[in-house]
C-alpha cells in the first residue's frame, strides 16, 4: 500500500483547521453574544444607533436588564436621527417600564433627534454633549410624486377605488386640497402625541413643549437651556450619573451587551448597494437636515 505523502497530509489538516475556524466564526456571528463578565452591581450601557425601523431588539435588551438584579441602572446611548413612528413609541414605552424599576439615563451622541429624542425623553434624565444635535420634535410625511417622470416616459395607470382617499399618496397622482387636509390632520395628531410624550417624560407643561415642537433642532447646549436636556457631558458623565442615581458608591462598573449583527460581509454589501434607509414613504419621526462635519 502506497504511503500518503506528508505534504498532502499536512495540507488536509490545514484545510480542516481553516474550515473549523470559519465554522466557529460564523457560529459566533449568529449568536446573541451576552454581556461581558462582570461581578457585583453594574450600570448597563445599551445602544440605539441608526434610523429606527424596528423596536424588537432594543426592547429585548432593555427587558433583559430590567429584570436583571445586578443591573442597578441603565444608560441608553442614542445616536439616531429618528425613524418610524410606531417603533419609536414602542421603545419609549419600554424605557418607561425600565424607569419604573431602576434609573435610566439617556446619553445623546452626535445626533439624537426626532424619534431619537422621543425615546430619550422617557428616561429619568438626559445628558448631551454641547454639540449634540437634538430636538426636531414633530412628525413628517414624505410622499414621492413621480407624475412628471411618468408623463415623460409615457407611463399611465388606471385606478378603480372604493373611496376618494383610497389611493391617497399614489406617486403619479397630485394631492388634492382635501387630501392635504386629511394628511395634515394625521401629522398634527401624531405631533401632539410627541408633545404629550415629551411633557410626560420631562415633567414639563405641554404648552412649553409645544412651543419647541415646530421641527427645529437644538445643539446640546441650546437644549439644556430650553429644558430638553438636564446636563452637558459625554457617555462617561451619563454612566457616573446613573451610578450615583442608583445609590452606588466608588467607581461605576459597566456592563455592555453587543447587538446581534450580521456577518461583516453582509453589512458591507448592504451598505454598498442599499439606499441610506429602507424606510417606506409615510409618517415618520425623522430628522432629515444636514449634519455638522
């Protein structure tokens, strides 16, 4: 019987080793990696980043720390321009549930506007850097109108509908005056929901919030002067404030949880070929202005 060449044997071992490493890496990328090891009481730092499209993951994370006895407080680090209305409201409600059991401090990053601020307003206190972009209290409805383009390329559509408003917002139909009244009423109603949420979370009079709810943005320093932010500082200041609020002494201990993320190559392809946001046209808590760079 011919002996297997040593080079071939070592090559096979190398290939099997590489396959094992890839399998382990893929397995870890699909796992919900839990907290870092920590001993004793700690402050949990939870991140809300990017456009708000779905509330499921953040709610599960907050629920985890809400029921964990060794977590004495939560810092919600927000870097988001906002997003869809319903998920923002679901996040707000969950932050409030955590707040009923332990302190929650919102830490505003580069941008925490519109829906991002909506969620932050449920916290016991809000800490922002002087140059953070926040505010933008209000709602926006974006409806694309492609009528001129359709005319140019010779595209037409015939619609049979059950009522005059059934095709409202259709991209090839101009909004009528009645359409605008209907949609404006809905936008105004959701804006009032925003005002009520901020007034409740911040302990402010609704009229005072309403005076700030014209869509304007604030720097962190301006927001503090307006009562939308409690103090200026970064993430470390928020962690220390949460630690003290929880009645702890000494240096704060921090627990972080890593969000479940797709493998790097999936994120790379989605960021390369996808649009800035997959949000559909509709009613949003979303800041769409320029950023300071």
